[in-house]
C-alpha cells in the first residue's frame, strides 16, 4: 500500500519564478492538505482540497494556489516566488469521516529553495 | 484561534532513560484531538500517538505515553527506554473535531538520544 508521495524532492528556483509541487495521496484517501514548514518551525497550514475544491485556507496570499484532480492527486502552485517562500512543503492526505479528519498521513516533503 | 506551545526547543536524554516533552494549547473548543508527530532527519512526519479530548484515559503506544490534563490544557509526551532511533524533532498538534479542519502545530522540540 503506497503512502503519500511528493515530487520533486528538492527544487531550486529564482525570485519571481513560478513553481508547481505535486502530491499523490495514500490509497483510499480523498482529501489533501498542504503545509509549509520554514526552517526551525512547525508546519503551517496552506489549504485543503476535497472533491476537487479548495475547502479551507490558511493565512497565505493568493500567490499560493492549488488544484485537485479526479484521482485525488493535488498540485501546489506558487507564483512570483519570494526568498521567504524557501521552505519544506508537506502534503498530507486523509479520509473524511463523519467525525471530521481524524488522522493525516504525511509525505516526505519537497524542499524548495528560492535564490 | 487555536495555539500550541512547546516551551522546550531542545532536549537530550541518555539511551534507555525516560524523557518527557511538554506541550500546552489554547482553545475554546470542547471536542478536539491532540497528536504528537515525530520528524526525523529524513523529514517524514510520523504520527507517534493521538488523544481524543473526550477520553479521560491517557493514550499509550508501546514506549510512548501521554499525560493529558484537559483543564490545564496540557498534553505532554513521555518516552520510556529511549532509543537512538528516537532522535528527531517532535511536534505537538491540535485538531478540531468539527468539519474538515487542519492541524495546528507547535514549533517543535528537538530531542537527541545520547549513547
């Protein structure tokens, strides 16, 4: 049973460029959440996708956008990259239950460096 | 809004000894989940243990146990018989039960197990 996978593992971009990160959820999961983890910090929630729609969003600017595909995989897009966007981007998948999201399974993350 | 505070940036423990990591949180919710996640240098965020707020009994998973004090909004993690493989960042996280809600993380505690 494949867990959550993310690609690429590492990425180096220049300020002002655009980047797309990808995530495939754990088999059977239908909800994908994205988190940004700056160096030395805990993960911060970016947004969550369910049924191909953005359901919740954290305190991130519109430069951060996403998409969920019919197979539940997801993309995170960041436009006009800033140095401060350098971070580990984590994807987490879960299955919506009647009691809400009970447990999220994380991928290994994508390390984005903006120079 | 919910907040999670981990007041110990770094801790160390001798192999085979016991260590306790602290976590406090702030919420007006009555029903919620609390989690401890482990993030080793490989970056994979791994669920260590979870606690449902409506359960009075403290959760236990092998060498890991929690001390959940709901009135004090405290959720500490005890690691018994520490092993070198326990060396990692440990994050305390909160999640509301109602609806599709994201995880709210603390800043983490870096634990080093010394041989």
